[in-house]
C-alpha cells in the first residue's frame, strides 16, 4: 500500500470524526439547550 494512501485514509477519518462532532454540537448551540 502507498504511504500516501494510508495518510489520506487517516486524514479522511479525522475529518469525518471532526465533522460528526461539529454536527453533534451545533444543535445544542443553536437551540441554546
């Protein structure tokens, strides 16, 4: 496997988890709960 592909997979996972956390936090801030 290409090291760049492995790095890209890691970045994709990090972005996916980060977006998931932002999506979870946004409603709380939006509705003020």
